[in-house]
């Protein structure tokens, strides 16, 4: 199998899934239900989701980038991301948080390219060292796609991120590749 861009080891083709839901409550008053923060130009001249797509584009082309959103944001996303094919804007039937969003995207990716590797990313992270981010994403892809046909590696997940200090339950922006381990609950951390 010949390697392609974003597929350095010849493993599963790499797709990006951008989670672009939201109710517009966390950056109020600028963000609203119709314009959550990822649709706003908070950091620079481009909107946060445009920054996210630009950060991914050198590694994963827009035709392999899926954006999962609600019906109320789909039209604005198509306007802001004209390089993403309209069929790649996936509309959730009902917003139910992260797991159903990833499940919908996984079904779509599997229909397009069985055996593909999927990078799931939030629409609204600020990542300053974009070159390092792409290096980490490429390393995660190589690891997740390695030996993809072997039974003991089916469904391999890689969660790159920073170790939080103190431990928290929320996901953190991808930055470094670390071994997988469950973070202790805050109460358990205080006891020990």
C-alpha cells in the first residue's frame, strides 16, 4: 500500500473530525446560541473554526475533514469553511455531547474508508505551536494505524495531551504524546 499525505506509514487513511457543537453559553456575551465561540473571530482575523481547519490542512486535506454540528450552525459553517465539501458537514439529529458526536463521525468515516484512522478534535482550542501539534498528530496516527489488521490492536485509541496540575476530569488540548492512564478524581487526589 502506498503512503499518502497524512498517512506516513501506509496504515489507515487519516481523517479529521472537528466537533463543532455548542450552545454559545461559555463565552457570553459575545457567543450566543446562533453563534457559539468557534464561529467567532476572537483570537485573530479568522474565526476559531477557520483556525482549526488551517492548522489541520497541511496534514489532513479538507476533503478528509468532517465537521459535526447541529442544524442551526450548519449553514454558517458551510459559509465559513468553503473548502470543506458540504457532504463533510455532518448534522447531528440531536445534540447529546461528545460520545454520540464521535459515534456519528465514526460511522461516516467507516462508510467512506473502512480501516481509516480518525483524529477527533474540538473546534475551539487555541494551539500556538502548530508545527509541534501536527508532529504529535502524525505520531498518534502512526501509532493508531500500526498493525491495524492485527486483532489485538483493533480499536486502538491515542489521547495526546498535557498532564494537568492538579488532576481534573475534563479533556485537555493535544500537545504531547504520553502514556495512557486514568487521571485520579479530584477527591481521591486530595486524600492521597
